[in-house]
C-alpha cells in the first residue's frame, strides 16, 4: 500500500509540529500564553499533512454480492439508486444476474454485474454491466480483477464470449477493455436504462455506447 496522507480537520489545532509527526513535548504542559502566542499554522508544519504514515497491506478479494452490500454500494448514486440496488439484489438472488464484489475490509469497493441474458442484439452472450470501482481505489488493478473474475464465471458456465458496452465519452475505460482483449462490434447506439429515485420519480438515462466483445 502506498503512503497515505492525513489532512488536518482544523487549521487551528497545534499538534504535530515535528516532521516525523510525533507530538512536540511543548504540548505536554502548554501555558495559555504559549498557545495564544503560537501562530495558527506553525512555519515548520507542512501545510498538506499533519501526520504521514504507511498503512499495513491488506488483501482484497472478489466475492458474490450479499444483501448487506446494498446500502454500502450507495457510494455510487446515493439513495437515488437504492431501488436500483434492491432490484439488483433481487435479480442476483433469482439467478438472472451474478454480481461480483471487490471486497476490502468487508466493504464493497467495486462491483460487476453479469447479465446472463445479454443485449437484444446478442442475447446469447452474457453481458457485463454496472462495472465500477470506488473512486479512491481506481487505477489500482481492481477493475481488471473484477473483469478477470467475470471471465472465469462466464467460462465456468460454458460461454466462450462475454460482452460489455462502453460510453463513447469514456475513452479511458475503453482503453482498459481493449488492453484486456475486448474489441468493438457494431456501431455506436443510444443505450437506455431507468431507475426510481429517492423521491419516487422515474428517471431515464440515455448514453451513447458501443458494444465490445471478448473471446475467452
Ligand atoms: C473503469 C473502472 C471500472 C476501471 O477500474 P480500475 O480499478 O480503475 O481499473 P484498473 O486499475 O484495473 O486499470 C486501470 C485503467 O482503467 C482505466 N481507468 C482508470 N480510472 C478510470 C476512470 N476514472 N474512468 C474510466 N477509466 C478509468 C484506465 O484505462 C486505466 O489505465 P491507465 O492507468 O493506464 O490510464 C473504474 O476506473 C471506474 O469505476 N471508473 C468510473 C466508472 C466507469 O467509467 N465505469 C465503466 C463503465 S463502462
């Protein structure tokens, strides 16, 4: 795990004015005069960090969706996607889809949903949807692992191909998929999905996408 930076919650807190982050002994018995005289930000405190420390390495794992994940997954979309996650759970339990979770410390930091019945244009191919990784963990290989686990699950069911759709305005994600062996089939089209938001309103999302396929 890389070095992580903790930032100050209050700019007037006078702790950790040593570069190694340990408390200065002057703080053991501060006199009111000393505190009042101290500037809000001591000149030798780096403005971007009060403490800098390494985190212990932790193994992440890919597992199946659990009901307890539903609320935790609201880091994407908030309560407006609650009905979406509840429906995702229902479909997962019914076996219509298979949702894989990237788990760190029992928290779902990523997800991928395999829809066994694919797109209308290729219903015979399982389709990978709703792939996402918690922003703070993007670019660390987790999305690639979710795709790898997806491919294993799909192959274990006897399929030799898997598809996914990527937004034409999401070239970074497309680069990842092509690097992993996906290639475009067909022309861009408007993909549409709907959800019911926290106020009970029906919301319609339209995104221009292109379908990609990978032969396993
Ligand atoms: C796309 C996404 C699932 C990839 O997961 P990840 O764990 O970040 O990806 P990995 O670490 O395995 O691979 C890194 C590659 O992913 C792509 N990527 C990284 N961050 C991304 C982002 N915010 N948006 C889109 N693609 C991204 C890049 O191609 C990157 O390669 P690079 O580092 O050489 O530029 C993840 O970044 C994400 O959730 N993005 C926002 C939502 C999204 O775009 N979902 C895909 C819908 S089709």
